[in-house]
């Protein structure tokens, strides 16, 4: 019975129909699988637009999936840049023949032929050397290759090479897929390039923003800090995000340059004291595409040192003028003074001491010597063109300055007390510049005493030596019992152009210049003052020669005349 059924099936063709059906079904399943894999490949490339995936990783993923539906063995990518075709990626990496970055020559090149034709090409590797790429593929065991030019906005941007170790016959649907694949890959490469350009530009801007040595802030229209550079962080030594710039700078928001910038929609420039430093403040409006202001850029430049240098130049110019004038005065006065002194000496020799004229002649001779000494001290002090550092005594600088203005101070009912330590070590300094600092101390003390009503006005000049941090220092202190300095001004008195004196009495440059001179000598200036009681200014200069001697601490030795 079974044999009979088999014979019937053979005669009617039922068995062959089943085989044909299953064959077609299997073929259809494979086609669907192939189509799904192709769609997955296209989808993966599309997704790579939104994730941080390198071209190498994308080619690897694509190669692994292409290999499931096509017998391929190698995939490579070449990009067209500056009229050159450059090898950028190869997978698998062991199939690298030329190094990455290799520039493909134009002569006898299959790649360049495809680039110029702008059409995809299927090529079977031949024995004859029609193209120089033949030897490469033969060495790698590649028998056929599909070349696809990558186009973006009608411009060729590169070339995709898909090689196989066997000759593959691609149908129209396969070629259509590879064309779509190439188009999507071109879009992806272009997006990656644009993204990298934006990223590089952003990185360069941020690095420039951070590297600027002046302080830069970006604030919103209410003054809240949105961004700041490294210079701002270093200056304020704190995290500045979400802090109001006006609170940071201790200025009133309604009167701040920010409000003025918002109202005028123009850049604004001001000058502020920030942490006892003189700073330039610039604010600039920031506009969006709709020409609406949404932020402000603030640029702050610390100009304290610049002003100090300018102040020193101004002071040096004044001293140069004084020196020139003093030289002229000396030339004009020395000759008549020589005659006065000479004749007075001759007359003194010819007159007896008990004669009435002797006392008059003696006074003439004494005043002449004093005039000559004053002229000499003025010449010595104003000789500012010689900034030579040499061993000198700070006591000598004190005597020179007192010889210049000591009598003027005493004529204003101010008593000068000298407490000069004769055993002081020498300092390596410019004695004219040290004299300039002493002169400034004395003038400030005199001005402070002029503003108080007292029968006992005293300026004490004291020199001493002490050890601090295993280093020997020579110190000159000038104390007065004048009006003193308010506590809130103590940190500002060394700023250029800051002065507590009444108009016409001071420029605010003296202490700034003096501090610059002290620091140039490796020293500093310390001040102690109390409003209504007096002030003490101390110039500290390191000793040039270290001596085996014990001295008291400076802080223990500072005493003020409070009465």
C-alpha cells in the first residue's frame, strides 16, 4: 500500500512541489534576513550621528554585519582633503598595507579613476598591472573589490573600498544597498567633521578664555557670575559660580557699570580698588541672534604695578628737574659763596676775638658754610640718574636728608629726635633712593603734625638692627605724634594716587614710590598708626654683611608716641 502511495506521489508531482516550496521558502527567509541586516546596518550608521563613536568603531560594527550577508574580507576608507586622497581607516587592522595617512598617487590609480567618474565600480583583480592597487590586493589575497565614491552636497568627500577573497556577483538590490550605505556614511563623516570643528573651536575658545592673564567674567543681567577664567579664580582664591559680581567687588548694583551697560547698551569703563589693588573695570554687552542683550562680559585688569611704575617715572622726572635746577643753583651760588667764605676768613684772621666785628664776621662765615652744605646735600640727593647699588650706611642717608630739610621742620616748632645706632651694619643700596624714602617719611610726619594743635610736636628718627627668620635686617623708623591714619585707610595708603591729605597738599605717589624702592632693595615698609595718636613708618632693608650679634625682634621694638 505504501509503495502504491509513493508511485502516485511520483506520478502526480506532489513531492517535487514540496521540495520546490521549501526551497523557495528558504530562499525567501534568507532574502528577508539579508534585507533586515541591511536595514540594521543603515540604522546603525544613522544612530552613530548622535553618539560619540569613532570611524574605526563604526567600520568594525559595519564589517561584522556585512560579513553575515556578503563574503567580504576587507573594508577601507579614504578621505578627500586639500585635493589629496588620504587613507584614514582600514578593517581588519592586520590587512593594513600602507600606513594610515598614506596619500594615494594620482597616476595609474583605480581609486582616483572612481573619484573622477563619481560612479561606483565593481572591479576584479587582474594579473596585469593596469593600476598600481593591483599589487596591493594580490598581496592581501583580494580577488574582487567594490568601490563607492562618498558624496555630500554634490561634492566628493572620500571613497569606500569593500574587498573580498572571492569574486562576488552583486545584483541590483545589493548595489542599491551599497549606494545607500555610502550616502549614509558620507553624511556621518561630514557630521563628525563638523562636530570636531565645533568642538575644536569651543576648546580653543575655552583655553584662550582660561589663559588670559587678566580677570574675565561672564555675568547675567542681574550680575550673577555664569563663567570666569583662571585669573579671576587665582585673584579671589574661591569658587565664584552663582556669586553676584557686585557683592564680590563690594559695589552697589544700582550704581554699578553693569546697570549702565544695560541702560546704554554700550561698553563702560571704570576704575576700582579691589582688595587694596587698583583695577580697571570694563563691561561689554553680549547679544543673541535676535539682537537682544542676554549677558555681560566683564574684563578686570590689575594696574597697580603699572601705576606704581608711572608714579616712579613721574617722581624721577621731578627729581631730574630738581637735579638740573640744583646744578644750576650750585654753579651760580658757589662762586659768590667762595668769595664770601674766603673774605670772611681773611677778615677773621685780622680781627681780634674781642672786637665787636668778630662776632658778625663769624656769623657770616658760619652761614656761608651752611649754605654750601645745603647746596651739596641737594646735589647729592637729586643725583637720581645713578642707580648703582653699593655698600652704604643708612645713618649717612638720614644725615643727608636732615641736612636738606631738617632746619625747615624745626622752624615749624617740630622737634627732631635722632636715635641712630652707630654699630649698624652696612646695606647694599642706592643711597639717593634710600634718602628719597626717608624724605617722604619726614614730609608725611611734618604734614601730620601741622594738622594737630599741640605744644609738643616730635618726630623721632631711629635706626636699629635685628634678626628675623634667621636673617639680619637694618631698620629705619620715623615716628610722629600727629593726627594718625584711620584703620580703614591703612591698607590703601600704598596705592598710587591715594592720599588722606587735603587738596593741594599731596599727590598720593610718595608712599607708593617708597614701597617700590624698598622692594627693589629686597626690603619692605611696615606701618603702625592710630587715629589721633600718631604713626610709625619703618623701612626694612637686609644687611649686606652678616654679623654675629643678637638683636631684639622688630615687633617688640616698635613703640609709638601717643601723647
